[in-house]
C-alpha cells in the first residue's frame, strides 16, 4: 500500500472532475454554487433583511439607520465580500460548528468594528430567524441567478443558435428518413434540426414559467418569534415583500415547516433533466449521421483520434456530452426525488444533499460546451445523402399509393407492397417504379403525375419554419 500524504487541493488532486479536469470550462458556476458563493449569498440575505428591518417604524432601535447612505454602507458587506472574509467565517465555524451562526457573528463584528454600531443594533442581525430562512432564501436566489445568467444563455448560444443556422442553411436539402433504422419517407436536413429547436424552445418556455420559491418564516414557518416581539407588524406582508427585493421572481411560500418544501426546485431540476434528455437524443442522432457519413468532421490540427489507429476522427464531443448529461441527469433525478421529502417539520437530509446542487449544473454546462464544439466541426456531405436517396426509390411508394387511393384505384397499398417489399441485396430503382406506373390502368395524366415524384422532391411541407 502506497504511503498516504496530505496534499493540497488543485486541478490535479480534486476528486470531482468538475473541480479538476474540467474546471476551466465550468468555473463560472463557482460564483453561484461553491462554498464561497453560498456564504456570500447568506451574507447578502442577512444584510438585506437587516436593511428592511430599518424601514419598520415599530423597530425603533433601527429607525435612525433608515437612510440611503447607511444602506449603501451595509450593502458593501456583501458587495465587497472576498475570500478572506469567507475564510474568516469558516474559521469561526470551527468553533461554533454551525455555518449560519458563523455568518451572523461575522456581520455583527463587521458592523461593530467598521460602523461602530452598538450591540443593541447588531442583535437585530438574524432577528427572529432560523438557519433555513437564510439557506432556503440564499440557495433559491443562487439558482435563479445561475439559470438566468449562465445556463439559459449558454443553451441558447451553444445549441439553439447553431441549430437554427443549420436549419436555415440546409432547409431544402432532401434526406432519407429512417424509422426503426429502415429507409422511410424523405425529409430535409433542416427540418430534422427544427425538431430539436422546437423541443428545446418549449422546455425553455416551461423553465421560465416555473416559480422560484423560498422559505422565510422562522423556526417552524409561522413567524412565531417575529409576532411575539412585534405583534402589531404585518410580518407576512413584510416577509413576502422582502424576498422580492432580492429578486423579482423570488416568491415566499406562506405555509412551510422549518424548511422550504422544494417542490418548485424539484420541478426546475426535472426541467433541466428533460433538456438534457433532448440533447442526448440530439447527440445520438448526430453521432449516427456521422457514422453514416451524412456529416464529415473538420480536422483539428494536432488532434489525435486513437492511440493506435492514425486515421480515426471520432465524434468525441457528442460522446463526452452524452456521458456528462447522463451524470447530470442521475443527480437531477436524485435531488428532485429527495429534496421534497423531510421527516415531520424537518430533518437534516436536505442540507447535505443541497451542497451538491451545483454539480449537475456543472456537468450540464460542460455538455453544452462540448456539443457546441461538435456542431462547429460538422460539414454536410450532400453527395452521400443524395446517393442514399437515389438508392431508395421504394420510399415514394407511399406517395404513389396515396394518389391511387385518391383516384379510386382498387387496393393500391397491396399493389405497392407487392412491388416494393423486397429483401436481400435487391433494391427498387427508378425504372422499377416507372415500369409499375406504366402497367397501371389509369389515365396518362395521372401516370405523368406519379412519375414526377422522386425521393428528392417527396419531402412534404418545408416552408413552415423560419
């Protein structure tokens, strides 16, 4: 057994690949989901709550602080918050063994030392609150901002924008469709990209419609300590108004236990899981098209596809994305299933689970960037697509039998089935189709109409998307 030594955390020693190998690609999310970020968001919630208390006339010890210059000074506690502040809080936590209490002590000390606030004033930090009022407000706030500022913009720029470009560029390029892996009614390359665009845009609409909720109601959700201290204050209205000052889309739940019920967080995680599932579908389709040589990949100088096969140009970006989205979805599923469940008024399982909430977002962000790289390498191989279409004239049989039905021809489906359902190396050619049409007892103008149908022009309606 090798000797164990104490080593410092860095990109090489991190256990999670998100914090190691892939750190450079996902580090922006540390502004929302790291331990440092969580502490900073907690400080922000505590400070903003204190500022709102100064605006309540009945809270007389704070009335003199209800000034814009005082509020600006207080906000600098979190706007100028840095790593040294976070480390100080972590050091205090070693003594308190309680993360939120360490935050409270940090803010109190800051106020007394930097602003010369009295202890009477600083005792209104964390007034009437429990830890989960801070956590269950700070964490939803971090999720909202991460989704709005990073995840959705990345989804749009990395995936939707290039897909829309492809859809327009290749909207008229006919392509053989495949159902059950077999040749089927033709489509266009552009339309097949529109399928994924529509699916993703629908998910973004659903994502944007989801409420972002928090818990801010004291030890067991009833604002007991607030009400017993200042019964004349409308604390429910105050609390609901307060969380809106943090973010206009943040909504306080009126009826909670000690913790937020997480139902809406679960819905958000499920929505990201569906987005990833759609993107896995996209990756597998493109991977298959590359293997069919419908797409080639641009060569990257110096890149190696195999340690032993020099010719390989692998679709690794789509494979890496698929793998990372699988990891993300496993975590999304666990979090969405676990978080809404808590014994009685609260157990601690949500706390430890929530510490991993940034991980699936990290794997998702990594996947979006991988897909973006993969899409940027795609080169359409129209020659192979055309060759495949020309080798599969049997697919126009649907069109022919449908027109024959229109004309009242007896049993057209059965007639085309007899002609086209072949096995082995036998392929139905253009001549086979035209000879069949010529053999039919139908007017010449109908025969002419049928002969104009080809695998290249039998593509349906393609003008319905922009």
